[in-house]
């Protein structure tokens, strides 16, 4: 299968984009906090969007196709998303009080994301590409665009423009 239009290619690229935003936050936070905060905000919204895409569209499609849900890989991925969310909020509360001392929380998040993304990239996404047709994948991409922003552009529990 060519990379064109695959779940693997699209979602891996989004992982890379998010990694780069987080790295900007880390590089900037002790020099230009305002800019660092902007990068963090984009990272947070982007990661929240990525998780909504996976949990609302990608995982249900895979579960439907394979008949695997409770106890399967998507069950594990959803549980990891909750842990990732907790670390994200731990950093977020420091960012909210202009406190750059979040190295420990950042390392914990990167650690979680590293192994989570690797499992998705090596196992889950290729498997989704294998069990779906090009048409089904196109439906996923179109549905992703229709997810309302208020599902993921949330910060401190409120929606941000
Ligand atoms: Fe994920
Ligand atoms: Fe992912």
C-alpha cells in the first residue's frame, strides 16, 4: 500500500507536528514565556483534537472491523489517553501560573507519549490501514474535519477562540 491517504501517514505526521510544538514550548519557556505559552496552547489543543479523532472515529472503526473492543489494544490506548491527559493538565496548571518549573511533568508526559505513539505507529495504525478500504479512510478524514472545535479547544474547562 502506498503511503498516500493512509491513516498511518496522516496520524504520524500529526504526532510529529505535536512533538515539534512541545519542543518549542520547552526551548522557549525560560526565555520568552509568552511565546512558550502560545506554543503550549497550540500543543494542548492539537493533542486534545488528536485524541478526539482517535477515540471518536478511528478506534470505533477499528473495533467495528475487527470485533475487538473491551480489553483490546484500543481499550489500552484509551486508558493511556487518560494518563496523558493528566500529565498535560499538570503542566497546564504550571503554565497558567507562569511557572516554568515543570521539567518533571514534561519528562513524564514525553515518556508516556513516546511509548504510546510508538505502539500506535507500529501496530494500531498499520492494522487500521489493513482492515479498511480507501473509501472508509476518506470518510474518516471528512468526519475529522466536521468535529466541532469546542470538543478540543478547551483550556481551564472553558472554550477558547
Ligand atoms: Fe493515541
Ligand atoms: Fe495518536
